[in-house]
């Protein structure tokens, strides 16, 4: 979703609700009865939505706080990234940089600090294995799986041989079990 500057809060909440599975499901996810929630979606009653915004952000972490509160920037953080996947750090940093540039002043300084801290944290992490290392690990895994299959086959063969060599028990007679009791 693109910028929706100058839109009313109730319009942004309506758009988010429709995006995240429909207004009834959205209301349920934030713990509000649908009839009550739907009534708030008007210019006259949108003031009732303000206390619900933190709950919306908690229930839908991909929803942009900047967009929800102020109508600035995109509706989603990590737009283009599937909702079931985490947003790459670089994309979050880029979004924060854009917000810092727009905010200016103290908020701009705070957002710049956050971006710098996130970048420093990202640099401390161990590098991801390269494709050669991944391929080597996959080959080791396949070799281990083949060895497991081979050992299971040997075990089954030995069990079958053991059953064939073992003496067969005589069939039990009905009177035998009664005599033992």
C-alpha cells in the first residue's frame, strides 16, 4: 500500500482491517466486538480508535506505526515480503531512515540512532554460510541418511534370520492355560 497522507484515522483502520482478513476478523484479533468496532469507523466516532492503536500494532506487527498514527509512508513494514516471513533487517533500516528523513528534529535524531544501532547489531552477527558450505552440509546429510537406511536394512535382515532360526513354539491347547491358573 502506498502513501495515504491526509487520510482520516478511521479510513486507515478500515484499510488495515480489510487487508488483514476483513473487518470482523480484525476486530476479533484486537479484542473488540465487531458491532462496536464498526461503529468507530466514522469521522464522528474515530476518536474511540486511538486507544486501540497499540493493540492493533501488537496484533499485526507488520502494520506500520507511522502510517497508522500519521498516515505517512506505506501501510506495511516489509511490503513485498510474505506475511509469514520476517522482514529483512536492511528493509527495516531503510524504512526507519525514510521516517527519520521525514520527521526531522528530535524524532529524526532518535530514528537515526535506532538505524545506526540496528546496523551495528547486524554487523556483529555471524555471516551466513555460503552456497559451497551449504552444499557440503547437504551432501553430509544425504550420506548420513544413506548410512541410516543401510543399517536399518541390516537390522531387519538379522531380525528375519533370527526368527527363521528360532524353534517354533508348539501350539497352545485350551486345557494348558486353564491348568496353569
